C-alpha cells in the first residue's frame, strides 16, 4: 500500500484535537487583520494521524533497524534513558526567559555539561549556544576573527585541507575569509612543510579535522599548532571525529584553539532524520574572552549564573563577539548529552573510543584483501576505514555498490568523501555494534564488493528491495516541486 | 557498559584478526605525550540508569516547571498543549534514529514528511515555497537578511524596533562579519506600531526591512503598508513570526506582500525546552527565489519504476556541494522538531488551528481586560493576538522576580529583553494560551495587585 | 535479514544493565539454597536489545498499521493520551498494599470508572477485579451460582446459544454447570419460544451475547430476560459487542443480570498482542451482594473506601462469593478506560456506537452483491457484517480468502465464527476507520472475493508477501517445540 | 471528536450507499423503549486532552508514589528499576496495538517474542515448558491446582500456611465451585518454615501441595524435601514464586523437584501499577504435562518455504476450540507484560540477573541487621532473599499507618494480609530492592524507633 499525502486524505474540517468552538467573526482585537481565506491545511483524526506517520516511518532506515556505516557521521545507538530524562517536565516544560531563581537546575545542567566538555577536551572555555555543528564552526571562526580584530590584525585567509568537510570552507567564507587549500602528503595527512611555507601575516588560521577525514590521526598536530601560533594564527579543529579519541586524547593538549562538538555524534543525541543538532565550541584561553553570549558561570559560592548582555561586565566578558542565537542553545540536547557522559563515565568514554577504533580496524582488515585501502599500509586507522574503487569492473561505481548494499539490508557507507580518494567509501561502524553484527555486515559488504569486481551489471539498477527504486534527482532539481500543488479547499 | 556490546572474548578475537596485540597498538599514531595517562579528571566511572536518572531528577527539581505554576511567558517561546500522539510519533525509532535522508530509497518516511511539512509551512505563511527547516527563528531571521542581500545585492538592513531583541542581536552579530549595515531602533511604547517611522527609514540602498508580526510587544502591524513601501524602494520585506498559532486568526504575511517569511515554529508540537531545540521556519512568497534559499529542500520526483517519491534537492546551493560558494554554511535542519510540528499541525488541521487561535485570542482578551482593571496597570496594545504589554508604572523586572518567589510566572519584563533602556522598564509582556486557566488569570491579577499596592 | 533468537546472539556474560559487581559465594542468608548451576539466560547490550525488538515488531500487523476487520474483537484505535496517563507515577508507581491514606487517588479512579460503567449499562453494581473478559464471565457466572446457592437452589444447567463465543460454555463448565444449546431462528436470533420451552427449575440461567455474534441485535432481549427471571434463572450477557450500543442502549434496561465489559474492546485499552485484558462485570441488584472482593465504595462523606475481607461487614457485603485475584484488578487499564470515557463523553460514546454501526452497514452493503450475506435481508446489522462462503469456487475456502487478504495489506477478518454460518466471515470495522480507509478495504476485499468466486488457485498458497508463508500448524502441534532447545552455556 | 474520522459529509454519503435516511434507521432492531432518549446520566460531553489529563493528574496527586517516599513494600509485588528501553519497546505500535497472534504470517514479532519468553521462564523456573503467560500469579496458582487435579484425578489440595493469603483465597474461592477440598493453615511465626507440619498434611488423596518459595514471610523453604514427600504420596508439588529476582540467587523450583511452577512476573519489567496488570508465569518440569496446561502456548514450526516460524499451538486444549471441554476458560494472556518481562530479562541476561539478585540480597541483609538493632524489634527469619519479617511487639498495622502519615512506606503488616489473626498482628514484612537507598533504610530505622518508643 502506498501512503498518500496528508493533503490527499485530510479535510479542512477534520481535526484530531478537541477544542471549544468559538464563533468566528465576533468582536476581536486583531487590528483588522482577521484571516478570511482558506489556509489549505488538511486535518486528520488521531487514528488516521498515528497510522499515517507509523506507516511513513516504516519507509525509513534507522539505527534501531541496523548498522549505519556512515564515515564521519558517527551514527551510534541512542540510549533510551536520555530520551526519558530530556522529557522530565522540570527540563522540557521550562521557559527560557523565566527568572533565574526558577531555572537553577537548567543552568546547572548547562554548566555541568560545559564543565565535562572542557575537561574532556582540555580546553579553557566553551560556548554552549551554537545550534549545530556548522553553527559551532561558525562560532569558532568568529571567535578567531574577533580575537584578531581585537588586536587590530585584519587577516584574510583561512587554510583548509583538501579533505575537509564542505562546511569548513563554507563557514570560513561566510565569516568573510578567503579559503585556501592545504595539500596532503602521501600517507593522507596534512603536509606540514607545505603548511609552514604558506603561513604568514595574512593567515588567520587553519581548520583541521583530527582524526582527519581519511580516518587517520594527524601525527603532527602539535607541530602544526605550534607553527600556526608562531605565525600569529589560530587553530580550528573540526570535532566531527572526536568519537575516536574521547577519553583518550585531549585536543587542548595538541594546541587547538577552538573545536566544535557535535553532541549527536560523540555524545549520541538522536540524529532525528536530520536534526536538531547541537554544536558547543570549546575554546582555548586565548579565544575564550570572545565567545558569544549567553553562557553560564559558577561563582565561588557554588551558584550558577546566566551571563547575558546585561551582566557580561560582572563576569568580565565584555569582549563577547555577540549572540549566535536567541535564548541559550539546545537544552534538550544538553540533558541527553550529560546523561550520556555520566552513564559512560571516565572508563566508559575511553572504552567508547577504543571499541570504535577496534571495530573500524576490524572492518579495515576484513575487507582490505578485496578492496583498495589507500592508506591501509601506513598503519591502523582510527574510528573509520577508508577504501577506494580501484579494482571495480568497468562501468560500476561506488554508487552502484552503495545502492546494492541497500538490498543487503544496510544503509550505504559514506561515498565520494573525502574527495582525495577516488570513489571513496568511508565506513564508520561505531562502538555500539556487536562483533556478530560486524561479521554479518562484512559478509554482506564482501558480497557486493565481489560483485563490483566481477562486473555484475544488475548493480546498476539497485536497489531492488527498498521502498523505492532509484529516484530521479535530476528531474527533482530541474523542475523543482517543493510543495503539494493541489487545491487549498477540500 | 550497557551500551557497548563487545565482550572481552570478542575484543581478543578481533585484535587477532587485525594482527595487533592490544588496543593501544591501534593508537600508535597518537604521539605518546598526547595520550591521557589516566581517566579524565574528576569524571566518575560509569553509572547505572538509576543513578543517572536520580541525578537529573534532582537537578530538574531546582526548576519551576511551567505546568506547576500560573504561567504567562511568551516573548518568542509559547506554551501550548501538545497532543500525546505527537511525542509517540517522534519516538518511533525509524524517525528518531534515522540519518539525514541522503539515501532517498530508504528514507521516504522522512522525505515525505518533510514535503508535507514544507507545504504546511508555505500555506501557513502564504508563501510558495518553504524549506525543510532551520535551527530556530533567530538564525532563520539572519539567513533571511543574508538572502535578501544576495537577491538585491544591497547591504543596508532596516530592522523594526519591535523585532525580538535576540533576533536583532543575532543579525547585528552576524552583520559585523559580513559588513552589512544594520539600521535598528528601539520599540516605541505606543498602542499601534510606528509604521510611518519604519517606512521613513527605508531608502534606495535598503536590501530588506525586517518586521515582526505580531511584534515583540504583541501588536499586529499592518504588513501590507510596509510591503508596499519596501517594494517601492526595491527592498524586500522580511516578515518574522514567533507565534505560528496567531496565523490561524490573522492574515498570512505572504498574503500581505512579505517576500521572505521566517519564524519560530516551536509553538506547534515542540514545547518550551528552556529555549531549544526549536524550529526555524523559512519561506519565500515567489517560487523563483527558491534557488536563493538557504537550507535543505525536499522535492517530488519519480523512481525508476515511475512511482512518486521524494528527494533532497537543489543541493547545488549547499555547502557539501558548493563548499565556500554555498548560500549558507548550514548543514542541519531541525528534522525531529519539523516532524513534531507537522504531526501537530496535521492533528489540528485548518479547523483545529482556527479554533486554537480563537481560543487563545478570546482568553487573552479576557486576561487583558481583567489585568487592566488593576489600579496602576495600563494596557498598551490597541491590537494583539495572545500576548500584550502592560505598563506597571514601576520596574517590571522587580515585580516579575517577586511574583516568581511566590510561585507565579507573571510574564517577561521588557527590562529583561531590553536591558538598560529606562523608557521600557515598566513594561510587562503577558502571554495567554489555551493552557491558561481562568484561575491562573485570577491568581496573576491578585498577585499583581498586591505587588503594586 | 532474518531475526535470530536472543539465545542465538546473546551471551551469559553480556548485560544491558549496569549493576554493581558483588562477589558470589560470600556469606549469605539464603538458607543453603544458593544457585550454582548456569540458568541459561543470554543477555544483550541495550543497542542489541532495542534493535532485536524493533526488528521483531516489524513482523507484526497492528492497528497502527491498518484496519483490523476482526468481528467480535473490536480492534480500534488506542488513544495515546491513555498511554500517557497510565504512566503518571502517581498511578504506575503505587503498590497495591500501601495504606489507603496514600492511595486515595487510585481508589477514586476505580470508583469513578465503576460509576460510569454502571451508568452506561444501567446496572446496580460492578465487580472491578476480573483480569480479562473470560475472567469476568467466570465472575458473573459465579455470582449467579452464589445467588442461587444463597437461596438453596442448586440448579445445574446453563443455556447458551449455538453462536456463542467458546468462552461461554467453557466458563459455565468451569463453574460446574452443564451446558445446553439454545437454537437460533431463521433470522439469526435466539428462538424465544424454544428457549421458553426449555426453561425450568434446573436452569440456572442463560448466557446471551447482544448484539449477538451474527452482528444482530436480539430484538426479544427483554422478553427473554422476563422469561428467564420468571423461571427463577438469571441472564448473563456477554459484553464483547457492547461497542455497538454504548451510549445508546443500557443492558440493564433489558433485564440483564450480569455482563462483563472487555475494557480493551469498547473502551480501547490496547490489545498488546494478546493481553493484558480487563473484565469488570456489571451486576443487577439481585446479584450485586454476591460480587467478589475487593471493591471500592464511596460513603456519604465523599471518601472512597477499599472494601476487603476485613471490612466487608461494614459495607454490608458479607455475601461476597470470595476473591477472583490478588490485589484490586487491572489498575493500568482502569486509568486508560477512564480517560477514554471522559475524552468521549456522553455525546462521543453515542457517536462511537453510531459510527461503528454505520461503518459496518456500509461494508455490508458494499459487499453483499458479491458475497452471501445470510442475514442481509432481515435489515441492518449492528457493528459487524456477516458473510458466508456460498458462491466461492470449488476448492477455495474462507481461509484462502483470509490469507489472500494479507497480501492486500490487511489482517484477515474473523473466520469460521459464528459456527452457525458456513465459512463465516465476520467483519467489524469499528468507528475509528475513515471512509477513505473503508473504501480502500472494500476494494481490496472485492478483489479477493472476486478471485474466490472465479476460482483463482493461487489463493491456496497465499500469503505471498507476508513475513512468512503459511505455517505448518500440524507439525507444531504434533511434535511441539515450546522452548529453545540449545545449550544453556554460551 | 478527535478519535472519530468520519465527517458529516462522509456519513451522508454512507447512508446513501446503505439506502437509509438516518443513523437511527440502523438501530431499527432496538425496541423503541430500550433506546436511550438522552445522553447517559451525569456524564459530561466530550473533553479535550488537556482537561482529561488535568483530571487524571489531580487524582494521581492524591496518591503517594513509591518513588517519592522511602519504600519497603513487597508481599507479592516488588519495586525494581525498569530500564527505559523496556517502555520504549512496549510502546512500539506494532506490539502495543497488535491482536492475538492467530494469523502467524503477520504476527511473527509477537510469536517469536513469546517463544523467547517461554524459554526464559522455563529456564528461570528450572522447567521444561512454560506457557505464554496468565493473568497474574494468583490466578496462575489456581490454574496449577486445577491442572494438578486433572493430572492426578484427585480433589484434595494442601496449601502451605505461608502461601500468599490472596493466592490462598483465590484457590479457596474457586474450589467452592469445583468441589475441591482445600486443606489450608496459617503461617507459623518461626524462623524456618514448618516443613514437617506441611508434609504431615499430605495424604494419599492429595492432588497437590502448594508451597511458596520464598514464602510470604520471606523465608526460603527447602522445596526438595517437600517434593520428595509429595511424590511419595503420588501428589504433585506446585511451587509458587512471587519474586522472580530471587531466582537469580537461589535454586530454581524445578531443580528442586517441583512439578508445576507458577508465579508472579511483575517484578521484572512490569512495575507496581497498584496491582495490575501483572504477569502470571506457568511452567511444568516435565514436558509430557504440556498438553494438560492451561493458556496459550507458542511453538516452533516451519512455513511453506521451510523457514523457521512460530505459531500458537496445542490449541485443542483451549476454549475457542474445545468449548466446554477446555482445560481452562482462559482466553487472554498478559502479552504486553510478557514482552516487558522478556525485554527486561534480555537486558539483564544471566550476569545481570545474578548481580541484581546479589545486590538485592546484600542490601536486604544490611537493612535486616540495622532494623533488628532497634529496641523492641526482632528479626524473625533465619533465611530470606530480599524480604523479611520483623516482630514489633505491637500492632504493626498501626505502626505502618503512622509512618505513612510521616511519608514513610514502611512495609506490609501481617495484619493487613491476615486480618483478624491476633498471633500475627505484630509482624511487619519489609522488602528491600536495588531501588532502596541506605538513606531510605536509615529513615525507616529512625521512624520505626520513634514510633515504637
């Protein structure tokens, strides 16, 4: 059965909510702006609503259904306890502008999470308000810009490795910087000498991902940081891959000045089909004064304060570059992330990194006889295993392998990223997969890889067993249909 | 650890396959001096569910939940009743734990939902196209300003004084780095928004004028007049709505000529949550502007067998394709909140939304009349939907704090929103929704009367 | 992917719960009964557990997925509000033996629900403790037996119509009665004259279902009751079909002495894949004194009391026939049912009955050109439509049609019940189906009915598109495998 | 009404198709005088979610939730921590809103779960076969007695005095109608169960002897000796367990020779819920007795393609097939509670169950020692798992009530369980689980000391 659109089954007069009937057209104080025309919003009764969304949900793949081998995206299990605590009325049913005397617990949560993020990263401060990873990146780059401006130093360039996430250059550009690439060396890491050669008074900083998007730890990270600092720049670290090192390595010890943390990656707040995210940014001592408002601070008396525009001076924070968002950030994600950190504890978080790296290396070594592993000879990977499409039969691509993997019951791995590897396949199993689950996945992956090498043309039409066959993305983009075009009446 | 499935036997077997003798050997690329020698300072060892839940419960009890007090706060975040089935749907693992729908063959659930969501938002806003959501209203507001700059190729932004001050501050913050010029103002404390003053600030260099509707004082500006003036100067009108329920009672911004309509969708389906996650809504009246929009867009197409299906589309605007040339650096939407909004809106339907709006307005009218009877209290607004401004004749911040000590959450003082502006300090914003009872209104009235006596 | 058993993927040492490690074998006070041998219970981590059950769940059909046309079973939408209120800690986290001063609210819920059940049925009392419909039946029959014994009248026979649910004769037998059938007349109802002829001093009572299992209202109900009463017997009414008349007709007005109410049918507590149920029994004035303990009673001061063995005398209830169960009945179902009743209100409940009957007649009249409707000519049906297999091609049965319906995306209707109709198909759509949903179902049903008439042999192997093909029930019963037979170790 | 999808237009169209002019015409078979003329007396009109939820919340606040007080009640219902994922699973619509799995092709989810559940219960109980669950422990106990009668064709039932009095009362009630003879007794207030006395009551007419393990006073009887004596007389031993967690620490009844093992499964996964719904467990040591069992059974088989699958089986025992010749009139199991039990047990696993049991026992030992220090308080038990009996030297009911007024839920008095038995009235049953904190124990100790002073 195909699931129709709500616009095809709903009626304007149907409602799944019982509310008193109030005659329209009576006296009102709407300033003459009363709405008269139909809006075009169909309603469904509760039974129809629950069924519609239940059926829709079953066309999705999800972590609860199986492994999500998405390199760089860290799709791991979402603990149900965290869903429960986020729904405690004392957190879920609190207004952001309530008098601080009535929200001490909420401020405690923010402050406690901030504290552990600082400890886990070895940094000095943290801006909690950014709404997602890319927002956090922007926040970090703006801190760098604010710090440079504060010393009257108008630098223009941000250096970004070729293998960076697309958000990195987009963020730098959005913050008004010119983006230049840093080359990689043969073993997939930043070319330290090339970087040093490029540094100079026009370079505001570098944006580096560590572990990098090839799944490798940047061995020279500290040297890179030292060089950048020596040249008067700052080091931004993309925290997307923090899951590989949480509890094991502190970016602050490597000289990083700013790093965003995707709470939905390392700290497992649910991905939700594309958000909401949450992107706190940890900051070095040099950048902390420039972090945006609001934030929380615990004073010597143990009280946690909310620091906003009006009391920034009391907390010696008048250099804040401004405000990234209304209110205080993603509280609902903070409660989940804090519960995650406390549940795992110091031992559990280190185990997270260890098991994530173990699982990735297990996959690397279980597939590298069949697939080209471009950096496989240079030692272990971190939490993700990278392969290229060398050895595939003529005419078959990474995309075909990915879509064939769907027929095996799995979500595809990350494809064509990083750009530095041809037909890249980046696989991140995460620590929440069992060995039995990995073995099953490896078997499925080997089967599609063998078909790709053998030139099984049927792969070009995969998937066959998904809710939909391949979708025509070109048509969607050429003649965009972005809203239902039916009538607004019934 | 309950979340980690590997047994010690598994780990050994896996290390064997990899060909190393210990997990440490896998971290060989991490320089020795960078490895933590012991556990993270001060962080306790792993804890059971009971211990964690007790800790969180203990913290939560230091908050006064809105449901446990007479509650009148708004100012950009509204407390509405969310039907139980909304939370049921968003807890379905297939929605909750799904990834961004980049693989459309196995993500039609999320994609069809987004397509329905986009249509609902577009219709609510009176627009042609809405995107798949942004972080929240304030960041959507900045994205609208940035988009207006791209469309008009102008750099001067006129902000209404009655725009939510956090929104204005986000725009000002971002503009510092993009070199946009921001013309802003303070709200005028009068019953009707100062349209003339606003219109007078629009000039030939203006990329857009940003107007909140209803505005931060609860008044309902005549967007039509502003749109006309803006268009006459070649500027766009960006309308900002923070209370979508209002649009069940008043004309849509698109209908009144707004070019970009953005807002906060939290009021429908999402809940208060101390400010986040919320739901940024973003729509354009003219479909031709779609390619200038930021954020994800879901579009209809067909699959290889000709069946209708949905995909993320026009991604050539986006950072993962365009990198530094993208229309925005945004790469997340607020997917699960969009789902909650869409489910709640589907339950409401047009009839439900209109009733909900009527019920909010009617209770707000009652409350305004009741509170205005208190000696020394004056109702500012000539027009309002479910939120209005009272003048108390004394510093409203103090009054709010005092009432909070008595367990009454009286509203948002203008002093909290506009710190340091003496002219506004006696203003109190009071929001009333269907969750407000008549007893709540009476409790507030008595407490206010006593506080002002 | 086939989902393995937990025994095939779990390990004795794996656990999804973090608990302190306490060394076994230390001193204890277990009286020398310490367990030493392995138990054989595998554990799974939380990610594996959530995934296992999520995947399993997707092999089920459910109301949330589609229409459930099960006659006599009333599978309707389960409101999510009811799930929410049942989980309020003040109800869910209360012990049945707490001092009554600490459970006043729980007693209020029971008493309030009892009050509305009495009002809705026009009866005098209600026994709330029975755990399910059949348990309620037993309770009602035991009340009858206790009442008869109290007057020294040892009757031996219970009369049951041929079309009765199997529980009716089983219950009567379990309560020590001999069961005799009452014949039906040509239009599918109890033959009043035959019944009258059988009544006598050995007949303890009759068990009647009204609306009956042919989906028809027993027009002569009052006359039946009068005749039974005149002969010194009692009238038990099976309340399985109360959904057809709730808010429209009160069984008490028709002379019923006892009737169980399946809260999961009429009042929509969730079916849960086979329970838990809840079967309060409403009682006439004559039977109320014999109802079992415990129950609740509100005194003139407004206080609700718990009446148990020790204070039965205070409440003038020393004739209670005993206790059906430990504690007070299905509290978790009471909260849900009460929320259901209050949500619908007087108008909504009557509308429930009306829409349920309307939907059933719509199906009856949309299919009766294609299917034999044995009582279709004698007027409208109540909340379910009954068809027979007359007109099916040779070799095709109701079972084949049912299994083919699975391939159309629906759960089969009730089959081969009532026994009085050959190849019976009993369809109850309930009031929570939309017209669009019914139209879609009718279309699917017509298609399989046409195939059955045309003799489409492929139907014999249906379903084709379900998680499983037809299962071998004979093998299951002949060589029962009722537990996993693997080893208890890992 | 939010739950009723038909619109007025739908209703008209449907009446047209049916060929009648009004809904009333469909009720033509209901005699005029039987039709209600107006709405049900006193029942208000339909109400929105908010109103209903507020009403239920108001009622709930008149209860003292166990989590809001130091809590020590047991006596057949135990408070354990239930992991959050258990409730998540049982709220999946595909489990929550599924029907009894009579159509196995589209019910493998429920069926496989039941098969796993049956195996878990059988292993926990040390039995060969368990059924798919019964209403609760007390009704399962009666069903065991009835089954023993069928197996032995005898009519005399010996109940241990230390059987839960509600369970005994259910057996006595049912036996009144089946003419079984019940030999019962009161519990002996001594540190060790009176096995000799019980054994002495078994004779050649005895169908079964029913023994609770641990018993109602918390003591752990030596089932092995009773089994031997029963079997010597041709009687069956029915073991009753009301705290399954105990079986993580003590030998299973099956291992000790019990023929039928029944019990209450509520402690694992289900919660307190003021007494229901609970979960009756029912198992037999000897697989040959399976066909005499009551209730649903799930069995393994194959489908037409040879794939493993599960079905409800041996239904020839059941009422819908056998009608008046069925082994029981039962037709429901406690499906969703069985699911909760099975999910929780899967999360625990053997290691978790043993740890949970060890943690319960160790805390209970601490508590017993601490409370026995109070002047006037005496610990009765020589053996116990997580529940024990204190003698207070005064009417324990009064003490329990007084402590409840102070917000301490001190336990279950024997007077509540055995009203009118003077010899037992100073007994207090105290249960301790992993949810009990040391502070709770101290609070109870102080309150008890004060009450007894």
